[in-house]
């Protein structure tokens, strides 16, 4: 193809796409003219499909396009572009549900594209950008997406009458995906793997028997790698399928932990399961197996995702999670069970603390049990400030600061502002002045010019608070005496003496 005929700006095909995007009727007339002349191999079909991605917006327009494409005898030439239309119109755009007649036309075209795609042999190596990326950019992967959409629409229309089983017509299509040996099936399985949760909700028994085995590394390592790529990228777990999935996660650990571009998603999945799943990760044993097999960086990544999940929980749920397994897990990591914790992991665990305000005393006791990690950067102090830890847990906060601050190098002022605000917000009567002074000394050591002023202000507040408390205490003595029952003296005489003593004491103070 010459530059003049290309899709580059100014090229003939680019101009066709532009014109058809501006006028649907013009593009439709051109398509009909190409059909009338039998110009099935013309590059203009691709140009028109690109335009129809942008301009088509109604079922009437979609039907006009599908009718033309159904009459195209060489649909394999534009299979990718046509498959993109099916996905874009309904999966991506999520427009109003198509009519049964329109869906039937689209399904007929999808069948033809699938047949054309089956001629390619399977890929022997993992694609550079991953399996899911390869699948959703291939006609077979796009057709599989469309089939799943069509199945979801069929289920939606039946509503409560859904029998809990996939209809035969869809079973035949999915069977070709699950068991096929060509590239179409290979890439279709990646898309199916990304929708395990949906398929489990549609037909639990069939999914257990046909889809979950695709994720089992003990059955096929190569097949499982590609399907897990789809599941970790787009897939989600839920409570109904979790018991079935956990065993597959465990079996996959040796393989998935070695895949750099999906390791983070694995950690994200497992952190979510640990926080929101009903299965206790310690009692079940999967968390221990993960810690044994993962490297320090991966365990730390899991801890980061765990922290993000903790931030979304209420204090009540945090307390329940703490009692259920989190406290014991932290104890085990402190003891080096099942393997010693690295400094990177310790840093990420300490960063859980702001979210653990409801169990802050117990959490700080565990945090200070190991050597203090050095933070190159952290928002820990800012998050402690946001949670008002300086007011709710001032004693434990000072204990934590005395543990962490010695690891901050002199002159490292990155955290000074947040630490200063934490210290300034501590109620004066709530902590020991000596402990407060030690923290201010650390603050001065790392380069804060305000450390002395913060300490002086705290001591002044402490003295004022002590004086006020003493004044209130002595004032209360007069009230106590005045309330005593009179003995040999007249009650009026006692009240008069109390009044005189109070006035004298107030003058002196």
C-alpha cells in the first residue's frame, strides 16, 4: 500500500474514514456501491469499519451495517475490524440492549469470524505484552468477548426464570473455546479465564468442570499460564467461588510468583481475599505458603495492598479482623515464622498502624518489637496525623516515634512538618514530660529548627494545666467542708468560715 492509499493523515483510506465518520449515510452508500461492484478486497472496507466505530449510535444503523457485512463473502479480510465493531458496540460502550433480531445477525457474523480465525496455529511463546493484551486485540478474543456479552444478555432477559445452566447454543461455542487446539481457542480461553466469576454465577457446575481446570497448573502449565494472565488482569473472586479458587491459587504460586508483570495483581488478589474473604488465611494455611515461596519484595507488595484494604474498613471491622487473624500474623512475622521478615516488609507492616487506631496500643507493641526500619519516603506520619492519633493515643504515639525516629538520618527533613504537628497536637496532661523531651531531642537531631519551641510550648501548657488542676482540687475542698453535717457548731458559722477561707485563698492565688 502506497502512502497515498494508507491510513496516514492525508492518505486516501484516512480520508474515507474521516468522511464516513462525518456522515453515516455517505459511508453506507459507499459500502453498498462496493458490494454492488464486488469490491470485497478493497481497503475501503477497513476504512469504513473504523468510521462505524465512531459514528454508529442506533440499532437501525447497526442493523444496516450488519446486513451489509452478512453479505460480505470475504469477511476474513476484515475480521479484526468487524470483530472490533461487535465488541465496541455492546461490550465497551454498554449501550442499550440490542433487539433479538439484531443480536442474531451479530452472532451469525461472530460465528463466521471465529471460523476464519481457527486457521491459525497456536502461539508457542508468551506474547510480549501478555496473553490478555494479545487476546483482546485478536478477532477470536473479540468474538469470545461478544459471546460472553450475548450470554449475559440472554440470562438478563430470563431474569428469575434462569435455570442455572448455560443453553446448548452457548455451550457449543464455549466448548470450542475450552477444548480447541488452534490460536482462536487459545486466545479465547484467556478471555474466558478473565470472566470466571461471571461464568460461575451463570452455571456453577459447568464452570467447575470446564473452566476452573484451565487454571490448574498440575494439568497444563502452558495453558494455565495464559488463562491466569486473563484472570489476574480482569478477573475477580467472590465468596461463592473462593473455596474452589484457593486451591488453584496455591498450586499456581510457584509459577505465578516468577511472572513479573502479573505478580502485583496476584498480591492484590491475595490481600483482598485475606481481608474480605470468609476463609481464615492462617487456619487455611494459604498465607503461610505464600510467605514461604515469595521473596521479600513480593511479600512487601502484598502488605501494601493489605494496607489499602484496611483503610476502607470501619473500626469495628478492623477490630474483628485483628482478633480473627491479623494480630497472630504480626506476631508470627515478628518471630520469623515461617521465615524472617526483611526490612522492606517491616516498613510496609508498620505503615498499617494509622488504619489500626482501634487496636493501636496492641499494634504499636508489635511494631516496636523489631528493629526500626529506615524510610526513604512514607506518608505514615501524615496518615497518623489525619487519624488524630496524637489525641486518641498520645502515649503510644510517643513510644512509636521514639522507636522510628532514631532511624531517620540527621538532616533528613522530609518528615519534620508532620512530626511537628503530631507533637504539637498532644494534650499536655496526657504524657510524660521526660518522654516528650526525648522525642523533641530526636526532632532536633534530624534537623527541625522548631524542636526547642515545641518543647517549651508543651512544658508551658503542662505547667498551666497542673496549676489549673491544683486550683480546682483545692477549691473542691471548700465544697466538701461546706457539705459536712454540723456537729457542735452552727451551720451558718461553718458556712461563714468557709466563705472567708475561700476568699482568702482566691486572693492569694
